[in-house]
């Protein structure tokens, strides 16, 4: 029998980067895992992707206003994406990742979604998740379980693909592109038409589709049907 996989959303004012993810739209943050945050000044490398509607000056300003952040330094800079080395102020943080690890839960993935954090967690059985849920309730965190399944179910793993490896914006863009006929041969819809469906520019729609496609291809090329790495 496989382990339990839970896809959750949670929010708390003292969670890492809470102000940042609450203040910025059209921005995707993905901290590197595992999060080693036990020291007085924990450091986490975080990938930040922005849409054309957002500029890096705004991102820098919001990061500087975030009370959980002591320092944020750009390590890699490319079009629409940066990797930051972020030093956190441990005194301002309720350390959910470390608490989850102490309770026997493995944090598989973490990203922001609708002003909250979304995560994919793995546990030996549901009692571990129940304990984590009780902890969240004690500290006043909002916790919602979006999906719960066993890791030995390949069918469920595949149906969960959209929410585990794609951002909501990428999934929506790819779905609208498919529905409009953008992937048809010959193509029956333009990026401008897809963007109009989404309420964004053609370039922003194209960026979401390219990133989503690249993520799907990488996932399919490096994992088997059960989500296990082929590397």
C-alpha cells in the first residue's frame, strides 16, 4: 500500500513571504526544497517568475516590505525569471515546513496560489496529516485539503497532474489554447485570441503556454507513470 499524498492550500500571516504572495498578482514563487529553516537566519533559494504586467522594481519593493525577509539578493536573472537568495528573519516566522517535517510529513512541492501557499505533502498514513491539521488549527492557520490520494494510484496521479506540476495560470492558458484550436494543425486560433479569452496580452498567453508545455515535457521525460524519477 502506497503513502498518502495531499494537495493543500494554507495561509498564515507569519508564514514565509506571506506579505509578498498576498501583495503580488501574476507572480509565481517556488522555494527550493527542502526548506532548511532551523537556524536563526535561515536562507532559502526561491525562483520568482513574473508576467509582463509586473516589473522587478515592484517585486523588490514588496520583498523589502515583507517582515519575514531580512535580505533578498538576486543570484540569477533572465527574462521574466529570477532566482533569489532570501535570508529570513526566524523571529517573525511560524515555521510550517519544519513543523510538518517534525511530524513525519515530506514536503514535495511548494508554490504560491491566490495569496496563499499551495503544497504537495507525503505521509505514511492519514494520521500524520491529521496531526498537522490540528497544529494549523492551534496556531490559527487556514488549511484546506484540495485532493487526497495514495501514491500507488497511477491513474489518480495522472489526473492530479494539472495541480501538482503546473500553476493554475499555466493550466488555464493551456486549456483555453486547446479549446480555441491553438494546438490544431493547421492552427485555428492565434495567441491574441487565446489572450483575449484569458483577459491578458498575446505575449503573456504565449509565455504561460510555453512554460506549461516545457514543464509537462520535462515531467513526462523524467518520471514514470507513478510519478517516480527516471534519473
